[in-house]
């Protein structure tokens, strides 16, 4: 049975004002009558609501008082009247009588006709689906007003629980609590809350799409999840206890309307978060590009974004590999690129939380950058970081290939640019080797690797200018001279050690070294020339490999 109070969700009744008899708003309503005749009481009965302009009583307050007494005796619902039309104000005598009898008198706004309001009320009384729709629209309006006024997510969830008369939770896409109705503040509900979260985390994919679960500790009680879309790829969730038995006229439609407003509120908060993220990335760009000069500013701004000065730092870079048909197609759609990068950022945040890694996430151009901090560089820490990267990669790989570059550890925030460039180089080294979907740890390049970068003609020139006639030994004697100086230099110019390794007499070693020094016009005891000879010998092996 509907009450007078229920009618205020309807079009036309929303703007109405209760002038008297507030305590009577719990009276039941079953039928609506429209009349301006003095003898209307003949046509009224129990639970009837009267809509009138008050024309029959504009000059006779006593007649109106008598009508109210008669309607009260019949247990009628109340009167909806257009006060401004003829009466202008409700007489004090009438107001006192209505208050005394708890008989509601409601002022209908002049913008609405009696016929229009009557139709809305009758539809509401006779059509359950229409009633649920009206209620859902009412919920939507209430929540929209709250959102516009800046109410928090907790206030919205509290209000939804109030509308539905059901305990309500809001969980993020990971199944973590964002907000709750007051019911969950009770000690008796804290265990149930923990149960609910555990159930949902075990079946996250289904819960994010909407599902129903039994509560183990509560017989015959269930929870239902309702998806709440946000800018993330995965939905957040409204969780409502016993939503299958909602009190009338609440419905799933009302929950959906409230969920839409909650969704907009989360998106608004995410937009604010994205602005903060932009400022964070600007700081990181300033740090990497050496635009921050003072250590104090680096430490201050770094601390603001979660970077601590007294810890070791490793830079981990993640990027989408530029390969494959999917990647080429992706480049044609800027929106899809944005969605993919948002998705990767969100997933990396989740991986950091799940792995319990102390890391701060930035973006720079096409790279996702994680600065991982830890107190000591130990084998255990490095294993933990390796496992974290491997797990993150396995979860991110899908339609697109994802690669990671990992730097060496640095001990100061000021050295983070070095770590960043090492991680980038680790990525580029992988691409140079035509690798994709890889994890590459940076290592300092050996001299031979560095020499290979130099153009071959320049290497050849240095090699020939240094070794002269011994650059391309043709005779057995020249070959022996080259072999001897190589071993001699490897043995730190120790004649005895050289003779032992070559299985020749000491005097033979001395003879060959003196002859070589004469040929090259140098002294192997000169550190600068000794280094030049060493480099030339390495170049010789590189040239030999290339041929």
C-alpha cells in the first residue's frame, strides 16, 4: 500500500509543500478524486485523495473545516490544493485543525494542472513497473543533486543504503573497499564485510560483471554485485546484501541509476588524479633532463611523490614493442592508443600493490617508468625485483608484446637520471638484437662491445697505424712477434711469466720484445703506448671476426 509520503517522488508532486498535518503523511492512498464542488464528500471513501483548487471554499473557511472533519472520519488520505488559485493562503483555523487531526494538506505548484498530477498518481498507484520507474528516477535525481553539490563517495553509498534499506559497499576493480554504508561500522558486520571481500576477490572477473553469492556465515542471505564503469578497463562494484528481496518500490533499476551517478563521481575523482599524475610526470621529466639544480629541491619534490633520499634506487622501464600487425593498426587510432596506455598504467599500479614493491610509477614519452626503492642491495632483493618484473610482464602480455629494461642500482635521487638512461639502453640493446617481449638487465659494456660501435674504416685505420708492418703478419716470425707481445702485455710485462706461458727461453722473449719495440718505434713500458697496443690487438680480433 502506498502512502502520502511516497507520492513526492512523482512529477508535479516533487515541488509541492506540506502546509499542515505533517504527521498524516503515513496515511494510505488507493484512489484520486478531482473536484471543486461543495458536496464532494458524497463521492469520497477510505484512502481517497482529493485534488482541488479550493474554489468551493474561497469564502467559507468553516465549510473547508467541516470537509476536513468528514474526510478524517472516513479515513481519507488528505487534500492536495492549489492555494494560490483562490485561497491565496491557508486559513490559520484550517491549519490548526489539520495539524490536530494529522490530516495532510499539500499545496500544489501552479505550474502543474490537477489532471496532470492525477494521472501521474493513478499510474503510480496502479502500475507496479511505473512505480518502480518513478522511484528509480527519484533516486537518480537525488544522487545527481548530491554529486553536483560535491558529496563524497561515502555519502553516496550511505544514501543508497538508506534508499534500499540494505547494507551497501563500494569496491574498486581489485575488490578493495572504497566506501560503505553505516551498517558496516557495527562490530557484528565487520566479519561479514571481510567474508564478502574474500568471496569477491576469489571471483573478480564475474563479480565485476555482476553476480550473486551466498554468505557462508549467514544462512539464507546473499550478496549481489553491480558493475560501476570508470575510466579503468575493469569495473568497480556496488555490493548489496539481499538485493534479491528489495523493499518495494526499490528495484534493480534504482540501483543502476545510483550506480551511474557513483560512476560519474569516480570518473571525476579519476580526472583529478590524472591532473596530479601530469604534475608528477613533469617533475620526473625535470629530474631526468637535469632541470632541477639543487639537491634540496630534488629531495623535497621527490618526497612529495613518494621517493625517499636514504634508499637505493633501481629504474624499471616498460614499453609496448613496435612490432606486429596489431601495433601498426593501433597507430591509426589515437583514442585506442590512449586507452591501451591507460590500461597498462592501471595494471602496473595493480602489480606494484600486489607484489608489495616500494615503487613510484611515472610515464615519460612512450615509456612507463618505475623507480623501485629498497634499503640494501642484496641477492634476495634482486630476486624479488626479477620475479616482480617477470610476473608483471606475464600479466601485461596480450594482443601487444611488452618489453622491460632494468638498470643497475644507484644510491641517490640525483643519480636517477643515470639509472633511467641505463634502463632505456637495456631496452634499446634488446631491439638491436631483434628481440621482442624481453626483459633485459643493463650491464656495463665491455671494451670490445664499445669498439664494435665505431665505424669499421676508423678501426682499421687505428689498427694499421699502431701495429704498422705487424698489422697483417705474413711470415712465421712476424706471427710469433705478435703472439709474444700479446702474451707479454697480458702478463703485465713480466718476462718470466711470458716465457713460462709461451714455453720459450727468457732471452727469446727479451729478443722478440726488443725487436718489436724497434719495429713499432715504441716502448711497452710506456703506459699510454701499452694501452694503444692492447686496443689495437682487440681491434685485430674484431676485424678478423667480421671477415
